[in-house]
C-alpha cells in the first residue's frame, strides 16, 4: 500500500504558486528593460578598478604634457584631428600594416580593449601609420576590417610622413624611424599612450612615484609574460581607461 508524501506535495504546490505569481512579473520587467540579459559574453565585459589612485600627468618644465595638434586622413578618407578626440579618453599607437613583428600583437590587444568598452561613445583609438606611402586609405580600411574594428572612434591615420614622425618622436616621444635592414623596413615603439578627455597624457606611477608614461602594447593579457620576462600591462591599461572614463 502506497502512502502519500505530503512534504513533497507541499513543496510542489509552493513552486507552482511561485511560477504563477512571479514568473510573469519577471518577464514583464525584462521586457521593460528593468532586468537586462546578455546574449553573448562579449556584449558586456565587467571591469572594476583595483584601487582609486589618481593617474599621474607627464610634467615637462613644470607643465603638463598635452597632445600636440595633428590632422591626418583616416581609413574612410575623412580628415581627423586632435579636436575629434576632445571629450574622449583615447589610446595612441604608431604602427604599419606590413609590420612582420609586433604590430599584429598590438592590433589584437587594441581590439581586445575595444571590445572591453563596446558601447562607450567617449572612448577611442588613434593608430598612426609610419609607412604612409604604402598605407593608403584603402589599405588602412582593409586592415581595420581584417582585425574586426567596430569602434567608430578608432581612426587609422595616414598623411605626410615627416609630420607623422614628428608627432611620434617629438609629440609623444614614441620612437619611429625608417631603418634599412629592419624587419619590414621600419622600427617603432611597441607602447600605447593613454590620453584623457582634456588631451593630457596620463599614466600610473612606479614605486618611486614617477609616471610610467606608457603601457606595453605587444604583450596580451592572456599571455601575461613574454619571452624576455616582461609582464603584460593591458589589464592595467583597461583599469586606467575606466578610471578616466568615470572621471567627469
């Protein structure tokens, strides 16, 4: 003879009542936007800063270093200047599309950063080619498409080579040169510069309180450390971008 387990019946009744009463409410809240759902992990990346320490300025002769004026043509044939980045946090790099060494690593890391801030209109990237003779508007556009560039504020810029080299070596102190015998024919820094919404170069400080100025751009966050024992700085850069974005 079977006996009825009333405890299980009671639990089942409670679950049924919960479903009838609360599930429709949850669905309504989702439809109204009160509860958000992510269809893909890449849509929203949660990022938090590990501390609230303010970022340093690069100070030269008692003055904060600001990005020097520039004006070049982007991958869509549009003239882009430093004024287009006013009110935005952005990164600066110098590269060339036929680079056989560090540029592909730098580009992949920038795409990773782009995807970390997918819906921020106040974040951008400026990629200056140091081989403008080859890197035409069409070449830069194809390069951007190849790497999956989606941020409308990520501009691949080409123009007069002397002006680009002056911006790199004088404006940012990021080395760039055409060197016979070098891989691809050019040498350049593998660092990224971080610029705040007012156009100032910003960075963390070292253990002695001095600004580090730039961030290594050729070591991925996943890789963590390269063959020379250098640690990645992409994770720190993401945190510092967030700090500047949250600072009005």
